[in-house]
C-alpha cells in the first residue's frame, strides 16, 4: 500500500461511521467551521497573501491569480454558506419508499451517503470549504486535493474543517488532504476505497481524470452551451439574453458559445443587438456560413462550432428551422445547458422534448445553470453525465440508498414452491 | 465509422424521438410484442431447438444449455411480463420538483430516459425480450448483443420486438441487434452514442466490460453475500435462512457464500442445522479457523473468505461480536446483499447502519434480492455500484432527468448586480 492508499483506506473506514453519525454532530461541525473561519480570518488572509505573491513570482496567469485570491467578501460568503447549509434538511436516512412484500416481510429504501468522495480542484481555495462542508452535511468522507499554488491557504482551511469535524464527534479521518501532484494518479487507482471522483478544473484536466480511472467521475469536461433565437422570438429579449449568456462570465461552463439564428429573425435580431450591445462587454461574433448579410462579424469556420471559447467570442450560424437548431445542438453541444428564445409554445415544447441536455431553457440566459441560482443551497459541481446526478449537483447528488429488508425467518424456497406468495402492498410512512 | 458505430449513431438519433413518444405507442408496442410471441410460438421453439442441438454438438456445459432453452413456460411468463409492464405507470415525463426562482422564472425537474442502453448478455434468450421491453416502456433506445449460442433464437425474438415497436409508431431504429463477437469491443468504444452499458454474464465477462470502456457500466461482477447469525439469533430461523440462502439457487448472485457465526450461538445453531439440513440440498461447509468443535465441516482456508462458490459450498467463520461481523462483511463482501439473524433490535440497527451493501437484511434470506420479489415488475439487473441505481434495477434505473427553465427574457446580470433577487418558492404540481 502506498501512502495515498493508506489515507484512502482510513477515510473509507471513517466514512462508514460518518454515514451513521447523528445529524446534530454534522450540523455542529458546520457551525464550528463557520466560527473558526471567522476567528482565524487574519491568519487565512496572511497565508493566502503569501500564496499569491509566490504565484505572482512564478508568473501565473492573471485569471488564475484572481481565482487563488481570498478576501473578506469571499470569507463572509463561505461563513454564510456554512450557516445556510445547517438549515437544510438532513438528506441522510430518508425513507424513499416502504413496501410490505408479505406478512412480516417489509422492504424499505433508505437514503444514505455514497461513501468516500475524492475531489480534485484547481486554484480556488474556497472550493475546499464548500465541498468539505457538503460532504460533512451529507455524511460522506472526503479526500481533497487542491492546486499546488494554494498549498498554504488549503492547509489552513483544511485544518479548520477537520478540527471542526473532530470536535463535533465526527470520525478522526472523515476528511483527508492530499498535497503532492503524484498523489493524483495514486488516488485515481484507489477504486477499492473511493466511490466517486469530482474533478473541478480545466477541460483537459477533467478529461485526464475521466480517462485514467475506474472510479465513477461526476462533472463536466466541456461546457458548450447554445442560444437559439427562433423565428417567433422577441428580438428585445433575444439580444439581451445573448449578451448576458456570453458576457456575464465568459469563462464559466454555462456561458454561451454558439448563437443559432433562425433565418427569418436574423435581420431584426441584429438590429436590436446593435442598439443594445454597448450596455454589455464587447463580443467578437464569428460567422459560420452566410449570416444574412450582417457585417458586424468576423469570418469564422466550421471549427468554431462546438468550440468553448472561454472568452467574449461567440460563433454565429443561421438555421432554417427549430428542428435544424435541435439537431445542431445535439450534435455539437456538450449536454450542458441550451436555451431557446421564442414566443411560440409549440417550438418551445419541441425544444424541451428533443434537446438532450441537462438544462433546457426558454427565454432566459444559460448562465442560470448553477446550484445557488436553482436554490440548492450549494453545489459540488455541474454534471453533464446522464447517470446519477445531472446539471448542478447539490446534496442530493452525494446520496445513494440502500434496501433494508426485515423478515421473521422468511425464506425464498416458500415462494418458489408456491407455499407462500407476495402481497406487495405499498406502505405509508 | 465502423458498422457498429453507424448502428449506435442511428439508435442514438432514434432514442431522442423514442424519449418523447406518447405513452400509448410504447404500451401498444408491448402488447403487440406479447401478441407476436404468442402467434409465433411454434417458430420460436423450433429455432431454439436448432440452437440447442448445435450447442450440444459443440459440447456446451449443461447449466449453459439449461439457460439457452426456451419452452412454453418461459414464453408464457415473458408474455405475462409484457402485459404486466403495460400496467405500470409511465416513468417518463414525471415532474420531480418545480420551483419558482423569481417572478416569471420557473424551474422544473422532469424525468426522462437515459438515452441509449447497450446490453450485452450471455446465453438466456429471454433476457432480450425482458430488457428490450423495459427500454421500450421507459423510452430508451437499446443495442442488444446476445450470446452466439442463441443466435437464431435471438434473431426471431429481436424481429418480434422491433416489429412490435415499428408497428406502434416508435422510431425505426429504436432497437438494434449485434451478432458478432468483434462488435462487443466496437460497442465499448461507442461512448459518443451509448449512455449506459448493462452486461449480464459471468464475473470475468462483466469485469472485462468494466475495464474496457469509458461508458458507465451498471451491474455487478461478484455476488459475495453473507449471513451473520448473531448471539441473539433464533437458531430455528437461522438454520432455515442459511440453507435457503445457499441452496435455493446456488449459482445466483444473491446466494450466500459465507456464514458468520457468533461464538456463543455456534453450538445451538449447528444442532438445529443438523436436525433440518436434509430438507434442503446438501451443503459442503468449509471451516475457516476454529469453529467451536463442530465436526461436520471440511477444512477451509483464508482464500475461501470473499469467494463466490456458485455451488452448494459455504465458508463458515466464527466471530466474537456483531462489530467483527460487520467489519468482515465490509472487507470481504461485494456490497450486494447481507443478512443478520437476530432477535436483538440494537444488533440489527447497528448492522443496518454500518453494513455498506445495496441490501441489508434482518431475519430473512439473501435470495430475496430480486426485482420481481421487491415488486418492481421486472429488472434489468442488480447493481453493486453506489452511483445511480443500486440493488435490483427496474424501470427507475433506466431514467434520468432534465431541468427545464422557463423565463420571460431573464438574464443573470440583473441578479449579479442586485437589481433583482431570487425568491426560490417551491411549487405544488
């Protein structure tokens, strides 16, 4: 056993007990963590400043530096987030259904934590607190590996989370922190101990994780979202939605990457777009194919379709029907979030039914795809997989269930021979 | 694109439309399939007889031959199964929750099929009908690869299912049949088109599938189930449960493989066991370590712990506490199904909370772990994974969900700037 395996095995053993820990202990741990974050604020900010200046010396890119930085605002919202999480109902131990199979033989399906969650994230140290707290609330164990740039920040934040957990009666090893890059590949091999991996970072990083482990992976590599402006769209709504979906945070996975325009709306859309575009950051439009003579575009190419620009760049393509738009999205999209702008109910209904994405929207920006905006309290990430959790993933995505069957000496032979037969009566609980 | 990819791509395109097909069409397809099975009974049995005699000539093992054989009984229960499935509620398009995020901005979470299910099964041709019918009911597309021994039986059964589907208005390519062995590895590479794989067959076969694809796999490789006879067990219940759990169908994945006996119950357990054992097929007990002087056992070894015998052989080990039994099960088990025999509520409660398996039972046989016995109407298989579906998997395990968000031109910028704020009011639907 290498050291990472030993750590994973210890977290696995602890996770069994975390799963059956009282709700009170788990909530107390969250409140304690909020307290410690507040008390140790100066220390956290000092250590983070040291990480920042080391990162600057190493010539780290500006957007990365921005993600690495902690400040009073970010700490305040972490503290609020922890307190909000306490208020959410316990997701653990809920009876999902109960059924009497026969006299004296009762089946119950009960929610329980998945077990050990491995989280590998880049840069943003507050992710450590957010994810550890969701794992504590749900009764999962967690193995956390943060970006090396945030080494010192992560150490302090981890110390706060594990201290809060231990002081509240949770098992000693319910959380673990990995620090070296080599431990990532060792963690990917721990399929005996780790039940689910959640990678958060660049596309290539997530893709690397997905391609190199037998452990189920939850998350998304690409975020290629579309806005389709239908022939029955209101151009005023359409132009604002397009600008927001692209520019509100262009590096986010739920930002729009391709604009599909119905040929009969293109003229009035561009007219409105030109009228309001200066209210938003400037977008570089890249036309793929003929776009009805509009001259405000760069010349794009087929390669721009299905491409994630992560910048204020938007591919534009003209289509002849809602069916063509749907087929385009299902072919080039990443099953993340796609929006139709239309005043026509039939077009919207068709779009809802046939677009094969986690989020399918009408008359609103793709940027709404987010756990906080959905009212989940918090999110561990956004899943583009269709198995288990899909879209923004909150506490529910960290749960599974087990079947409890309670008998009085019941054997299957009696049912196979016909001496007894099943009743299957659903029970109210 | 190789031929398998072309097939998978066509099923993917069809699956989008199957997902949004009316419930009536899907139910009509099931009734039509039941009709055709009945009408073409003689043809099915003749073709199956040809498969059987070819298999016999090729010297195929007897248990495999038994699985290959179709007869009137099996066909009758397939027909009944199809009609029962029609009666089950439509799992598709159910609103799981609805929430008003703000004025005019409504989020709905709606159940929908996963998409394309790839099923690779050995021998039993009736699996083709069972799985295809679950996929039809749930609105999934399916790619089916059966055992080569059942080639002709599978062809007729597939023809019945696809004819029934097409005649009921389902898309032309909602089901596909693969016939050659090489197509399995090609199918495993179709992660662009196949959303979930369900392998049904030997442990090594399932393990091979799991190790050679990026597509999520649902099912189980090993089935290592335990019965733990607690110090507070009723020996009469215990002896019958152990005999049933081992012998009722020893090759099944939910058969018991290891008996754990509390040291203080061993004597009275063996006394009762010797009294009743002749009512059941003979079990070879393999003692691992000291088993309190009972002489009716072969000498076993550590290698027998966690071993799936698939035969009337049972490892026996003595433990000193319920905690030791739980730790043993979590270490050697396969997270399938494990049962405690006890009259003590505290021991049962501890067992329920800490055993990390899909099924955790009290005072009944592990052989109850089955979709029909649970009242699911049918099952596609049993999952020992903790992600997505767990335990016996029925229609629900073939579903996922999508988020529908309906606005009136809502953009995220208004919420980021504080012009608007979220209301998050859950809606009754």
